[in-house]
C-alpha cells in the first residue's frame, strides 16, 4: 500500500493537445479516490501517468516516498507495483481463469506453491471459487471483470488503478460490483484511484472525489463537501444538475433576464459582494407551487423525488419534486429556497473556495 503524490503535473501530448495541467493531488495511503469529469477531461491521462504509461511533461509523481516520474526519471510501469483494471476486461481468452489470475505472480517469479495459495485467496475474495478451470469466454461480463480485478490485486499492488472498470456492465450487476469493490478494497485497505464518468458512482464509493475539467482539477473533496459547496457553477451543474442563472446581484436582489429573486444578505457567506455573477440552484432547493410563471417540460419519476424540468421564462430549471408527480405542460410557479452566488470578478487574493458564497433566495 502506498500514497500517491502528484506535484504540479502537466502533460502535453506530442500533437500539442494539453492532457493535464497544474495537477496537485495527494492521495493518502489506503484512501479511495474517484476521478470524475466529462469525457476528454483528462481522467485516463492522469491514471496512465500514475501507471507509468505516459510521462508528465512537467512536475513529478511519487508513490510513497519513491519518485517515479519527473523531468529526468521515469520508472517503468511494471516496476511501480500497481494493479490496473480497464473497461474492456483484458483477460486472455485462451487461458483458464486461474492461469489468467496467476499471470502477474509468474511474471514476478513467485514459486508455484505460494502462487496457488495466493490465487485461491483472491478468487475467494472476488467470489470466483469453483471457476478455476473455466475459460473466460464462458463467463458473464461481470465474472470476467472479477477475473480482471483478481488479477490486478493478486500481486498485492501498492495502488489499484481502475479506469471505467464497471462502466461496461449493465445494471443491476454494476450496482452489485460497486458494493463488492468497496467491501473488497476497504477490507484489505487498498489505495484506490477509480476513474469514472459516472458521478453517482464516484460520490457513492469514494472517500474523496476529484473533479477534472479540461485537464485541470476543479475541486477535491468528500462527497458531502462537493454536493453542498461546489466551488464553481460548472461543478454544481456537473455533480448536482444545478441550474445556473447569470446576472447581477445588487442590494440583495439577484436579477437574471427577467428573473428577480430577493437575496437575504445576512445568509451570504464570504461577504457576497454586489456585482455581476451567477447563481447555482440545486434541484432540491426548488419548489413548485400552483401558478402561471413556468411550464413543466419533463417529469421523470425517481425514487428520491421526481426529476422535473420547467421552463421558467426561457431558462430550463431542474427540480426534485417529492409527492405528486407534475404533468408535462402543467403551469406552475417556481420558488427558490437556497442558491449559491459566484461573483464573476474575484478579488486577486481570493482562494477558489471563497468563490462559493451560499445565499438564501426568495423567488
Ligand atoms: P477522459 O479519460 O477524461 O475522457 P482523456 O484523458 O482520454 O480523457 O483525454 C484528455 C484529452 O487528451 C482529450 O482532449 C483527448 O482528446 C486528449 N488525448 C488523449 N489521448 C491522446 C493522444 N494519444 N494524443 C493526443 N491527444 C490525446
Ligand atoms: Mg477515459
């Protein structure tokens, strides 16, 4: 087990595409970290840089105390003692399950008796007992992914790297494997870096979540921190389906193209300064009341509340509505219980975390 430390890591591909820039991230020994972000945000690039398949063009990477990559050092992937699982389970179809899983041990020259014992142990851990002699082509997708996982952990890696490892699986199998992945990695205290485009999966599994966009870290935090205090409108939208209004805050009133809301200044954190900016409104902070100010555009049933979008004077507002499910086409009024204000011009010294000034709005 090992910590992972990235210091000011940048990675530009040979064709000039910027994969990563200014990545500072310290993952603690035994921590489960999820990397999320839209497609193309740099998740795979970051994982492959940790794995050693890509060399950072600036900065450094440490595993535990050992430097594995910087301008003059590049430790080969097989010397980094990592386990990896990808979306496309790269198991060898012509080898038995047990031979697939034992492969890293044979590569490392582990004697046969110990190999047997370790393979049996991980097969039990991932719930594959009895499948030793099976050919991977006769397994289900979920079982093959368990083979890949077993092979990734059999060598007792310092860090387990997962790139969309569950994304190709259908529900409810994906749900089941999420639970198993957590049980398994927590029970042996593995350090895990789990890349996924699925924000719910990231929030559900991780101790801390890293939100990437355009090769940069937007925010790092625990799931409740990210959900309740997103540092920017884009993080609020990406993680929580927040609706963004762009406009101006002036003497407690936020106005955005015909939308006026009174802001209770006493509840603005961080000295919510007047001026241009945006507010982010989370779906659960919107309530719909009888009225004629907005029209229901869609209304999807959800266990935790109906997922409703209303057209409020030209802005599509996401709402989570418990109780009666509104009908498409129904007229309603929108009330906003809480919003976060993000001034568009920041004082030079402001830290990113000061950008979010939570305020209370009354529609
Ligand atoms: P993600 O995994 O978040 O979808 P990637 O890390 O794969 O994103 O890609 C990040 C960026 O780097 C994207 O703009 C992508 O097009 C680019 N990229 C990825 N691989 C290469 C490559 N081999 N050459 C040039 N650009 C690449
Ligand atoms: Mg990727």
